[in-house]
C-alpha cells in the first residue's frame, strides 16, 4: 500500500511545479530556466493487462531550450522492479509526447535508498548497452538542512521538501520548528498545503506529533482537519457538537484539495456528498483513501 510519505514526496511537485528549478540547483544540475509547468496525466498504461503509473508527471516550459517532461518518483525503499519500470516510463513518455526530453527525479527519505536509486540502470549486453538510465536523486544526502527561518521563508516549497526528505534526521525537530516559524505570517492559501504535505511526509514517525504541536502553536489561524483535531483536545464536552462540525468542514475541504491535486474529477453529486457530509469519521476514511486512490470509486466504495 502506498504510504503518506510516498504521496508527499511527489505530490509537492504538483502543488509547486516550479519547485524543480530550485531542487536542480541544490543537486548541482544545470537545466534550462523554467517559464511554466503543467501537471500531466500519470497513467502510462497501454492496451495490455499491465497497469503502469508514474507518481507525478510535469511538462516544464523553458526560456531557451523548449519544453521537457519531469517524471517524479517517490521511493521509500529499494525495489528491484524499478530496474524495468523506470526505463519503461522514460522511453514510453519520450515516444508518447513526440520525442520530448524526459528527466526522472527520484525522491527518497533515507541514504541507502537514495544511493541505490542513483545507480545507472542499463539495458542491453554488458559490452554494448542499448539504453542507460541515470536518475536524478533528491534525498537526505543532498537536500539542505534548513534551520534558518529567513532561509525557509525565502522558499517555503523547497523548505517543505527538505523537511520531508530529512524526516529521519536526528535534528528533524529543529528543521520542523524552523518551517513552522516561517509559516507564522504566511497567508492561509500558502500555509495550508505546506502544513498538510509536511504532516503527510512525516507519516507515522515520532516527528509527526511534534509537527502537530508546532502547528497548533505557530499557525493558530490554520483550520485544516489536522489542526482542528489538535485544537479540539481539552475542550469541554458542552462544545462537542461544534467541534464535530468544525472537523467535518475541515476534512471536507482537505478531501477536495487532495482529490483536485491527484487529478480525480468529481461529479456535482459527489462534490455535494462531500460538502454536506457531517460525519467527521466518514470524511476521515475518505481522506485516507484519497491519498492513494486513482478513481472516485476507490474513495467512496462502501466496505463491509
């Protein structure tokens, strides 16, 4: 099953398509200056029984060298199957999009996986390789450790990705404290997705609770389902109904945001189903499914 850190490591590029230009600078790779980026469909399935999906796919427009495709893969552990799937992704995309250059970026959260992902993948004979794929890898080995608030505030998207990739860093507490402080005066429409992506990227690590506590203190304006749960703790029972309504509203908003980011189209009926739902627990289940679902049926299916 796809984990929440997996989703955060690639979905951040959907939320902030321009982030790659800063990541490439950090990784020491010279790419043309982007002018715009478009999120493309991630389904690479052909008319065959095998389904293949890249995590995130962007079309990057540049000033001087024309467009290129950026395929982002979030990798939580070593997986020998990638030796065949990643070259397929790149060659398929190159063919499907009329010969556009394709760059594969792999985002990791541990050194061993990052080192493994960075190895060139070769198809062909030892003495005559037919195809060699060299992924670009971002992880704790090369992403910056940002503990300066001014630096984090200068580029919140990069600071968020850096925090996610350093989720297992012994100093993650200082990294998260810096990020939360940088969000104190940020508008809600900027802070909201960053808070959610960071929480998602931390998964079930101990640092996730620390992030929840920091959000409650540093971004008291935040009204997502996560912070609504935080603020609900310790309130008297007489306000239980109001708390439930607040959680339901926050979770409904969060669900719509996630579905939109994942490119899952909603009918008017389903959108109304979400916005009128008053059951926080049901909305919570839908939210968890939405993190990995590819269709509305997977999100709203009744399970017994």
